[in-house]
C-alpha cells in the first residue's frame, strides 16, 4: 500500500512538473504581460490534468487532453520565440475586432513604408488617427462632420496633415471634423460602425465615402472566424496565415490592385461594377448595397443628421493609361463596359433616399495632375487636396460662411494670444517639452521665437506698451503655486512681483501707460489658500492697491484704455462667474453681464467701446461681444468646440482667440467685419 501511495505521489509530481513545463507560466506571462493570467492558466491546466488522471473512466479523454497540452505548448513556445527572437518579421495587427466591423486599435504609433510613400500613422485613445505631435489621450466626444469610409478616407499613404479631412479643417476651422476611415470597410461594416459608435458623436453631417474600386462587390455582413481571432491575438499565427488570406500586390497580374477589373470573364460578371453583363452574384451585391444604404440613411436621419455620399472614381475612370492597361492585359472589350454606371446608379439611389450626392468623377477627370499613386491604388497628396477642394466648393454653394482662420501651425495647445501695442507681434503660450513655454511671433504666427526654456510652466503673457518687457504667470496652476513675473521680451532679467513666499499671483496685465500691473493675488495661511483678490501694483513705487476682497474668487483683471476703469471676473454667492467693472474714480463696482452662466476672459478694444469675452452659455465656451455704451450683447461663435482667450487687434476689426475643436486646438483669427 505504502509503495502504491509513493508511486501515485511521484506520478502526480511528474504530471505537475510536466504540465508546468508544457504550460509554462513564464511563457504565458511573456505573451499576456499579466501575472494573474499566467498563473490562472497554468494552475487550471494542472487541476484539469489531475482530475482527468484520477478518474479511471476518462482514459480516452486523458489521451486527448495530453495531446492538446502538447500542441498548445508548441504554439505558446513558438509565439514567444517568434515574438522575441524574430520581431523584425512581425506583421503588425492594427485593428480591434468589433461586432460586424473592425476599427483602429488605440494608441498606435507606426510607420508605413512603401516604394511610393513613407508615413507616420498614429491614433488616439479612441482609435482615431491624429498628427505626430498630437496628444493621444485627447478624446473627441462630439463632432460637426463625421467622415466614414474605407482606406481612401483613412489615407494611410499620406501624412495626417495631408488628409482631405485635415485640409478641410483649414478651411472650416470652427468645425470638429472626425476621420473614421478604416481600410477594407464596406457599406455594411460602415453601417454597423455608425449605429454602434459613430452616432454617439452627434454629427450634423455624416459623409459616407464610396469608391468605385471595390465598394459594390462582395457586399456581405462581416463575420469573424477562428482564424481571424487567432491572427488578431497571435504574432506567429498572423505571420503564417497572412499570405493565405491577403494577396501581395507584387504577385497580382499587373503588379498592382486593379479591382474591379479581373483577367477572367466570370470574375468580371460577378464583381466588376463597370461590366455590363451582370451575374446573379453581382445583382445580389447591388441589392444588398441598396438595402444597407437605405438603412444607413434612416439611421443618420433618426439621429438628427444629414447623410452626404462622397463618391470617388477609380484610376481607370480618370486615366486612359490605366484603363488601357486593364483592357489590353485582361483582354476586355471596351464595348462590354459602362464606365459611368456606378456614378449614375448611385446618383439615382441618392435621389430616391433624398441623400446629398457629391460625385467627384468630373473634378478628378478634369485635374491636370495625377491624383493617384502610380502603383498604389490610393490617393496621393494632390488627390486628398482635390477632395477637400471639391467638398469646400459644394459646401460654399450651400452658403456656409466661415469667418475664422487657423493661425497655429502645430496642434500643441497654443493659447493666450496677446497683441503688442504696434500690432506687428503676438505673445502666446504653447506646450513644449512637457510644460507651457512663452513665444513671440509675427501677427500671423508664421515666424515663432521661443523666449523661455525650462521645466517650469510660463503662462498668460501680457507685453508692456513699449514691447520691451512681458509680464506673465510662472508655476504650477494645479497646486495654486504660481507667481507673477516681469522679464525682458528676450527672456532675460526676471523680476518677481509676488516676492513674498506666502503670496501667490496669476494672470497679470499692464495698463496702457506701462507703469501699473493688475493681477489676481492670494495667500497661503494656516495650511490653506485664501480666495484670489485683485491687486494693482505701481511699478514706479511698488505700491500695491487692493481692489476687491477675498470673500469670493476674483481673476483676470484688465485696464480700460483711458485707465479710469478695471474689468475682472468674480464669483458670486451662486458660485458663478460674471464680469465686473471697477471705477477708480468713485470706487464703485458694476456687474456688466448679470447672466446665469459663467463668463471669462474679458478683453477691451483699443477705443474702449467694446468688450469681447468667453461664456459657457451651453455645455461649451463660446465668444460674445458686448457694446459697453449700449449694453447690447452679440454671440460671435456657436460651435461644438470651446473658444476662449480672445484679444482684439489694434484696429478692432478682428480678434485672435484660442480654441479646441475635438482633436484640434490652437490660435485662430476671426474677422468682425
């Protein structure tokens, strides 16, 4: 008995060690990067093996189970060896599998290289493509225009700034424009993306990009099988199976993708939208397309938006060179083709569904320069520019007026633009090297000169009237640990106005003579901070005059041009900010806005007659104009973004301001004429 017990114990130990070697937790950890996953799988394998081994009824099952363990072990070890030893051969998995569609993985940062392009491809936390300098943690919750499409919208062959959606933002800078293009999507995938995710962005316009290349063929609901998930999660499986599932362009008949043209008659009947002869399969695809376009149009309408179809032609429709190539090499008779059919057919469908249809065929055909790459089937930089131009032409014909232009060249959080007295230069702050720094630029932000270089935040610049100095906020706003500092405009010779260790300050401004500075000040007393109050400091004698109490918060003081008044924002007992006017002559305080929503960032025109400011009337910040003589208000912006930090030009006919529009941000200029 004792001997049998020892044999059983040794057998169990042997099985346990064997399973641990086969289903090694270290190997699983290298794959999953999770200690809990690795331990759970290894322990579960040991327990299941022990249970089967102890049950005499499961001899066949025991054999199957052990064989499964050996096969699983082989692939687990192969995955680790391939991933770590042969990482140069890894084919990147760029997409997350969803129900009936797929989408970009979040936080991608890849480089795509082909003989015709070299492109950086980066996505944010939601999987939307962003620029190389953009913050991937920035999310977009609402948008004005949502572009849904395949690789022609995705544009992985050009840099983010060259996408037609990025070009459109330059022309319509007050719009939040989202590019949701994904390579390989068809109308059914795009429909399911919209009803599951896209509709939550509440776009006013939904642009559905359709390309005659392959959007009318194989119109079937996507189902993800075992091999899809295996390739999704395994680098080794993706390497082995990739060539079986996806063709290499170099191995194609003409060395490039030529869809919808094929070298055999049957494939042309089944898939070629230009081919006059139609098989039952093609008719079924067209019927499915019609069905899902109807569903798409209804879903967009039910969500309170307008659907716009953007139809892109193929290379063969706009270039005789490429058309002749497929005709001669595939032995296709030109009389068997109707090269206008998909455009006429989609135009009819659009009219039936009361959908706006932007057909790009004529614009592309009339272009004097190539709009596609020579070998790759996609749009080059000129092609993306042409689409942006065509869309702008259509929108302008609909009387959409845009008064703002983008001044910032980078998407790096430029804010607080302030003109110098001459109007030839602008000071502003920008996020660089992990913190906010100060810049001096020309009035169009074309020639930027960085004037601070350190690891401390510098914010809220305000130049002296002679332009020789600038006053600003220095320090960490989140900790209430900021000081008011003056320095020369070249960044030298810093002097602290709030030099007391327990006194802090922020958001200063000069008066028009340059001998006084107003700012918000507060103290750190008995372990807590007081509310900020308004201080005016005389630079000639260093005398400080307290304008307000610290009963409530007070911020952002600015002088009137004649220096008889001071404007600032203050909270009241309702915990809401209004804009107030303080009279130096009679010491009276007047509430100028008296609204039930927050107002910030007051700025006075040089003639003293108007005030521009930001207000949170709805769920976002918009700009307003107040006539100081009549008291009349006018709303300048009504966007889904946030506009703030307005600053009048010296002539008063325009304002510069900072804004965020979804994934885009920076400094903008608006005409007031």
